[in-house]
C-alpha cells in the first residue's frame, strides 16, 4: 500500500553536532536587531523552516529565559543547543552566538581609540550620539507600553526614575526595592501584578519537529539532584577559579579583578534587557572606577547597536576602553591589555547565563506548561522603565550640552535627535539604517563646517 503520510507529519532527520555547530556560527554573524529580532530569526529558522523544535517547546524555553537575568536570546540559543546535543551543544550555541560580536567589537574598539580623533571618524560619531539617545527613548517606550498596565506599575516606574535621577540611588537597591514592592503587590493587589510572561503558548503548527510537543525529555534533560550538584560544583570552579587567578596575579584592587567582580554583579541585574543594566554599568564604569568617560559610554552603545549579537556586548567595549585607559599590561602592551580586559569582562558577564540554563532547564523540562512572570519580576520590570528613561536623560544632557549647562547648546544633535525619534516612532525605521543616516549627517557636517564657518 502506498504511504499516504504527509511529509510535514514526519519530523526531519536528527541534526548532527557538526550541522548545529555551523548553524550557531552563522547565527552569530546575522543576529542583528536586538533580542526581539534575534528571537524572531531563531523562530523562523528553527521552528518554521528547519523544524528542529516545535512552537510550544520553543516558547516554553523562551518564557524561562525571559524570567532570568541576562540576555534572553543568548540563553534561548544555549537552551535549544543543550536540548539537542547535551552540555557541549549548549556551550557551543551560546559561545558562537556571542563570539562574532566579541571579535568585531574588539576591532571596532581599537579603531575607535586609535583613530577616533580622525575628522571622518569623529564626525560620524558626532552624528550617531543623538541617534543613540533616540533609540534609548524608544526602548523605554517599548518596554513601558508592555509593562506599565496600571497606576501601581506606573508609580513604581516613576519612583525608580526619581530614585536614580534625583537621589542617585544605586541600581541594585532599586531592583531590590522594586522586587519587594512587586512581592507585596502580588499578595495584596494580585490583579495589578498578575501580568504573564513575555510570550504565551500557541497552537500554531509548522509540521512535526525533532523536539515536538509530546517528545519526552531526553535523559540528559531530566532533573536529578546529582546533576544539580555537579553543575553547581563546576559553576563554582569556573567562577571562583577565575577570580582567584586574577586575585593571585594582580591583587583585589587591580583593574582586572574589579572588572570581574563588578560585571558578575551586573550580570545578575540584567532584568529587562541590556538597557536596564546600562545605568549600573555607567555608575560603575564612569563614576566609580573611571574606566571610560560619559561620551565614550554613548559611543560604545552606538557600536554595540551596529554589531550582531546581544546588546549587552557593549560591556566588551567598556572592558576594552578600561584596559586601554588603565594600561593594565603597561604602556608597551596597550592593545594586549585592552583585549585581555575585554575578554575578562565578557567572561564574567556571560558565565551566569550558562549556569542559569544548565541549572534550571532540567527542572523546567519536567513540565511543559507556560512559565509566568512572578509578581516581584513584574515590579522590577516596571522599575526598569524609569531607569531606562533616566539613561535617556543622561545621554541627552551629554549630547546637547557636551561642556555642561554653562557651555553652548549643540543644535545639530538636537535636530538629528528629533528626526531620529520621528523616524523610530512614526516610520518604524530600523536601528542600523537610522545610525547610518545620522552618522553620515554628522560626517557631512564635520567635513563641511571648516569651509562654511571659517
């Protein structure tokens, strides 16, 4: 009898580790568009086209990653890679998702520091600063439109803005206070704090998948206490070993050691995406440690926006500039020292993300129901909106009055910033075209200014 089974009812052949390796490497080079764009790329590739994982299993994994601190797109890639090829698959997926961006940013950071005063490059950077300010405003709007659903959450966002803008409260304290407010709100006003996760389940089907809705969790994905203990032990070795090595070689007060400790804390606070933790990175990198200046922080965010990979990769730029500025390996090895600092910062920023996946994913795989945001996380997400708005105000101040309020007002950045906001809100222009257009305008202005005004 002729086989009448539809092709879409048969899952694809199992994916080899080599094939997965090359896919994750390609993804690392094309993952533009921030977490939303990166997740959309993975959904189209892995759910719709390749059918490596079903829609429900994809969203189940994503909901868990949305709850965690850290870059959710990187964690999602790690989760899927782990499901398909055990721990080595998760490590390869996560590392390759980040590696291209790391290498590109090291190269761009070197060009920025070595040749940033060249008129052409300086002019381009002059133009992209207002674009970055507009992008941060737009990020606050996007998160706020989803997170601030009632007056209670608006109040938390407003309180967070006042705390960090007027009272200079450190970002970790704001996160703790918002989490407590969310916890209390969940107990006494549950309707106002019972917002769901970022992605709900769906019945949409694209055909049978390798990891389908009813596919049992493979042995390596099943929770056991012994496995949990092993992961905790390895995680402790990886973090404590690296910190001990830095302490033994350089001492606790050295730049590299302080970078490792500071960016470990930053990784634990990345609720709401990279924009949420940037104020904390600014407070530490600019104000506390002096690794870079405020204008350099803006430039670093612009470079991060134009490269593939997670936006939190801006910390690589912070580390590189800090290592360059502090000459951690001496004046004769500035590039080597800066590169080492960039690697140290990236390692300590992303290590917790891998640990969270390998620790929690087996427990999450014990049920395929939808994971919901907790009330404390709802409060934190609301506070994040106020924190990001503060970041936009900070950027705008340094872009429009680079010499302070007593200095002159920069009219061209004001016009470019207004145009960028209109382009983002009204015409939905992409991030990279926007940066390219504003950078080109700044370059043209810089090149023409001597002829016009002198």
